[in-house]
C-alpha cells in the first residue's frame, strides 16, 4: 500500500510543487517527508496494536472507515459549507484506513 501511495505522490508531484512554489530539489523533500511520516506512523500503529490488540484495532478502524464512507450520502445537500464537511470526512476516511492497516 505504501508503494502505491508513493507512486500517487510522484504522479502529483509537479502540481504539488507548483502550488507550493518549490523547485525540483525542494519537491524531492515532499516524497522523503511522506516516506518518513509513513514509517513513523507504521511504527506507532504497530505499537498501539501490540498494546490494545490487532483485531480490536482493525475492527475500530473498519467501523470508522465505514461510517466516514457512508456519511456523505446522509449529509444535507443544501449545506453551503460542503467543502469543509467533505474535508472532515476525508480526514476520517484517512484515519480509518490508517487504523485498518
């Protein structure tokens, strides 16, 4: 999964670099920072699952992911702040995916 995420980052790297006004040398640090953050999270989540149990942690992540996945369908479509709601849902989905690893 990390390899796929890394490739997605590399594909989007030109757009990210232009949005951040970074040159090629600075853009390389985006991929390195992503790899470092992924490694740190993998170690932390591994330790948390050792403490609380892998199955319990997996089920919690699965529930969070499922709720976050279906919550946009139940949102009121008349809400003007849909972009802020969708970003919160995206964050919850990201946490759910990370927790299910």
